[in-house]
């Protein structure tokens, strides 16, 4: 009986020591928790947005909430050009971007934006998920943007305030383009007048006649309701540019090798889901705009459109590195 009272203080000290160690470990874990801010131009129900949300869910699950991602949809953190600069500075941690506004920063991003380059969506996926995509990603990393996965953005076609069936029909028209030298030259090659404008200004510019048309994919044409003010859609499918889900190099360099692999795997899984959602959204969007009064002109012979792109390829694919990438893409099966 005399030993029992002596055992209690020892046990108490051991319990307190264990608790202290546990609290220290917990505090260390909490201190390492990361909150990432993500930029997205699209509304929350868009395939890109749902893909980004899935990306966040997977990362949180696999790190036990040690890395938590919050995506700010609908350009809440600024327009795309602003967001690109914020990501390069590290004030935005991750984002989903179209490649075209990145053309002047990383010249190799111009290659996937070249007109009529990909034979099909399947061809696009094979190319971008392989060595060519890795090479383009490496150059982007050099300017502060680390691509994790390639999302679908669909084939882009022309939509205008009056009917277009052949390249000559575009002559003299003012067509909205993204901020990219290549896209400006592409529109000029078709005889139209390129008009760079922020995406958010396209509806009112079409409505007022400041521009005569724009070019984009089915979901963008439908979700922005541009079909209300530009009722003629010509399936030129002149470009099928992938988009990137990327992380800031500043944030990326803080990750361990294991976390880098985890984050990249989650991004690629989200891309598979996004691609499926995209294909379904394209189908639904096409049906909606036709029901809303849009007139679709099917361009079955793309030969004249492709021929008009000769000056674009002469300017943007003349560099040996770019020409080699173009050739490798065309040879990819």
C-alpha cells in the first residue's frame, strides 16, 4: 500500500509529458497548414470550375486538410491579364488560364494556339499529356507559372452579327480577339479587323455595334448569352487551344517533393473529370443556343480557311524550335 501514493506523481508527470509532446506535434501540423487562393474566370457551374473544385477536394483529402484550396470563380480576383501578373508575383496560388494571353510571356505557348493544328480532341489530349506538353510547361515555369494539368476549352469558331460562310464574308468586320499577337494576325489573315477587348465587354460591344463578331467555343457563346446579340455561328473550328491548371512557382517551390507529386496527381485526375464534363456541356450548349434562335452554319470544307493561315504559320512557325514542335504534333498518333 505504501508504494501506491508514490506511483501517482510519476504517472502524472508521464501523462503531462505525453500531452505536451502531442500538443507540440499538433501545433507544428497546424503551423504547416496552407491556404491557397485560386483564380477562375468562369461561373461556379462551368466544367472548368467543377474541375478546379474537384482538384481542391482531392488535395485536401490527401493531405488531411494540411493544404486547403479555395477557388474564387467569376473573375472575383481580377481579369485574366491581371491574374497572370498576380500569379507570377505569388499573390495568387493557383489558377486556370487560357494559353493565348500567355503567348507573349512564353513563346512556346503559341504552338498549341496555331490554327487547324490538332486533328481531333483525342489528338490534342495525346499531344498535351506527352513530351510536347512537358516542353511547353517547362518554359511557363521559367516565367513563374507551373502547369499541373491540361484542361479542355473546346474548338473555337466564329460568331457574328451577320451570316458568315466563307473567309471572304469576314472582310472588314471588327472581330474581338484576346490580347495576343498571334490572334491579331490570325484575324487579319482572314481579312477582318482584330479588336482586342476584355471578355467581360464583348456582350455590350456586340450589342452596340462596336464589334461585329467574336470567336469562342459553344459553352462560352451560350453561358455569356452572346448568341442574343450575335446570332450567326459558323463552325470554323479554327482553334482547339487547351487551357492550363497551374500553380504559382513561388508556392510550388515551398512544397516538398512528396507534396508536389500529390498535387500534380490530383490536378491530372481533375482534368479527366473536366474533359468529360466539357464534352457534355458542349452538347448541351449547342442545343440551347439553337433553341434560343442562333443560326448555325456548318463549315464542312475547311480548305479555304486553312489556306488563309499561310501567313500565320510563316510568321509564328518559322523558328526552328517551333517548327520542330509543330512537326512533332502533326506526327503524333
